[in-house]
C-alpha cells in the first residue's frame, strides 16, 4: 500500500469514529429502561408509604386494626369508647347498641332478659374483650343488678341517654362497674344539648372520682363526680320524693365543692366511718336499704364501700 492510499484509509477511519461518537448518546436516549420488579420497594418510602409524583400517600399499616374493645373514641354497632388510657377504659352503650350487643330489643318488657345477657361472659368475649375482662364485666352486671335495672328502665323512658361501663385495668387493680351517662335529651327543636362533662376548674383535689348510690324504700340518691384531666363530670340525682331532682355540670359541681373537699375519707378509713361520714356530709338518713361508695384517689388507689340493711 502506497502513502496516498494509507492517508485515504486513515481519513475514512477518523470519519467513522466521529460518526460513532455522535450516534452513541442518541442510542442511549432511545434505549428503553428495564422495568422494575413488582417486588421492588419504592424509593424514599417506608413500609407504609407509597411515593407518587413527588407526593406521599400513607396507607394503613398491617396489624393496626383494633378490636372493638380497644382504642379511644372508637364507635361501632355495639359500643362507643369515649376514654382509654393505660389505667382504664370508659365505654358507652346507647339503646341501639345495647340491642346489638345483646340481640334483644330493649323495652319495658325485656329489661330482665337484657340484664341476663349482660351477665353472660359470652356476651363480652364476642366483642373481643379478653376472658378476664369479660369475667369482670359479667360479675359487675350481676353484682350491680339493681342499678343496672334502674338504668335500663331510664333508657327506655328516654331519661338517660347511655349505659356507661368503666373498666379499670392495671397491674395492681382490676375492676368493672356500670353507671348512667346522663346526657340531656334533644330539645323541642331536635338540638343535641350535649353531655354533663365540661372543662371546669375545681377545688376538689382529694378525689379523682367519687360515685355514691344510696337506695331507700322511697327512691335513690346518687352522686357522680369524675375529673378526666380537667374535664369534669358532675351530677347529683335525688329520687326520694315524687319530684325527681337532677342537676349536672357546673351547678352540681358547685354543690359538691361544698362537701367533697371537706370529706375526710382516706385509704385507711374504716368502712363504717366512711359510710357515716358520707351520710352526714350529704345529709342523708341512715335507714337505707343499700349503700355503695366508690372512690378513686389521685395516686391511683381505689376504695369501694358496700352495705346492705
């Protein structure tokens, strides 16, 4: 090969190499990217988040569904959980929920049947309560049968909105008890007037809860005071005469503040002393048929005093 031919061939090679360098970026742009595996985790996300167009859409984590008997402010067809912490759970049942819970229509004729259903452990385990909790609740329904009957009767008469269940659960103490949630009924215009739980300040510091029920031949006298982190529930109901007296909220709290701060009942107070001091403080006669007092102290301790005549 002569010198002229060599120069021509070299020139052709240079042109070919330049053309290849121009084509390579173009080929890279047009080459399709391989599809990501369906199992590949999206970038910049955790196990419960999917990234879409630079936004994150959070999906529920697996295993976070709570049973009906856990969580705060949970509402289902059989109960409404209004309060829950590591110490206790407070649950409400309106008339429809009681019927769903027991499978019985609640009216004046069926109250006894409904009571019997509430005393069965199976009724509560069916709602995802543990066996120990179900046992506590069923026993409370049996032991508080008179109170329970009275509350159910008032619900059928629209005098009480809900049946209330309080379950105390900690390593030192477990208990359950029933009560009434005296929400005022709708007024003539159909407006819900709310509950008797209010954000109030109080001088009552010796008790977090004070529940008193004294049954007489001529009726009941009841006091219900609770302080949920500054949310105060206060109620006094007197059914001992034909004129039933019921005061709630700030009005009831004003009366209780005259009594409870001065009521000298402590953890070591003997039962008879506690009963006597309570009757004297509330100016109640001692010819009762049944007396029950439950106290929850600020340090977490509880006392229950019961007496029958």
